[in-house]
């Protein structure tokens, strides 16, 4: 299934997902063959994008996502434990892993579901590194970066938290609020990771800088240096991916939150903290990929996301049996979780 601009559609293409109007009326069902009349209707209703069935020949990854993810977990575990013991990074193995992850990222709709299923398959530090790598690859594609830059963004994501292996586990996994002293120790992971990555003379400095600077913020409130102004590009991409995956993951000190909550936080952070251009691209894209997913609402009802308002993408219309909840109008209800 592909999402495509309606301006690029031609009669004869089959629709991949139901289309609903802003007032929750079913306009066209999945599997329908699009006609010129449909295209004219889309234009009148300002429907700019739809999902279509992808019936063209297409290269699929040779291996299942779960198999690739499990292998990636082993690689991440290996190089992180090795780093703790002082062993140099095996960049040939890291490159190979990122190439496999990049192949899996060809279908972002399924990718987000698969990532959710893998959340509890390994230690948080390991799964977080893989997820950030996958998200960096996607962001690179959405920003239309060249192939080599996308690959290096994937490597930057995979290595961004490497320095945490040098921090005591009782601090990393502490339930509850850190003391000021403990937080200062946590902040050192950026410098420790940077220094370790830089031991390899062939490593792109931008990848090392992403490990060093992914907690820096535009307004100077970040660390380790409190840099102010435009962020390093690789670090800025990793920062967005890092925040999103951290919010949507369970921790010893906090429960996971929904992708919609994460998107809203990212939007708020784009005003003075995160790179606004990168954050906007991510914010605009991410919520569209959850159309058709089953969600749990804050009123404990389960429903299907059927429409995303382009002006308020984190407040979609959700269909619960024969009822429609327009979250853009009813601000008292939020999406607690995605359950399918």
C-alpha cells in the first residue's frame, strides 16, 4: 500500500484505505477503482493524499523484519559490551546492519507497527538504538537526502547512545527522579560516546558529532556544551528520533505514551529547542501512518483512526462502532495508545 498525492492519481487505480470526509461521512471504500469523477470530488473536497493498492512489481526485503531486528539486537549488544571492555567498533558489521535496517524501512506504514511489536524484545538501550536508527533513516528519506547521507544517519542513530555503556546501571535504570549529581553523570554519556567513536580514524566526524550533540538544543538549554543556534544536521535528526522513541517507550521511571502525545511534544519542542524544519517534516508525516490503526481513547473506548486533519494532525477523527469522535473538537479526549 502506498500513500500518494491525488494530483498524481489517474483513473483505474485501486484505493487502499477507506476515505472519510471531515464530517465523518464515508466517501469511498477500500478496493474501489478510482474514476475521473472521484478525482474531481477529491479536488472539490481538498483531499490531497490517499492510500492506494501497490500492484506494481516491487523488491521486498529478503528477510522478515523480526529476523533482521533480532540480528541487529545481537550486533548492538556485541559492540556495546565490546566498548565497555575497550574493544574497537566493528564498522563493517555496523554498516551491514544499517544496510539491512534501511531495506526494512521501505514501507513506513508496516515499519511502525513492527517497531511497536519489538519494543520488549531486548534491553531498552539496545532497542532504542535500533529504533532511532530506523527513524533517522526515515527522516533522511523524508528530507530527500542522498543515499550515503541516509546510511550515515542510520549509523548515527545506532551509535548515538553508545556512551551510556560507561554509566552505572543503577543510574541508567533508576526508577524515579535522578538527583542533580546523577543527572550530571548521565549527561557525560554524550562526551564518552563521542570520544570512543573518534578512536576510529575512518569514522565520519558528523556521526561522532551526532553522539556528542544530540541533546543540544537551539535555545542553548541542552548539553554537554549548551550550544545555541542552528544544530549540527546529523545531531538534529537524531535528536528528533531520540525524543520520539523515548516518549513512546516504557522506562523504569515512566510509562510509555502514545505516538500522538509524542508528536505533540515534538511540535512544542520545535519552537526554540529542536530543529523546526526536521521536526515539522516528522510531525506532518508520522500521524498519517496511523490512519486505519486501532487505538485506545482516554475514555477507555477502542476505535479506528479514520481521518487526520492536516491542520491538527494529532487530533484525528476516531470511529468507535457507530460513533465518531472528532478529537479536534472534543479536547477532553485523547489517544492513550495504539493497539493494532
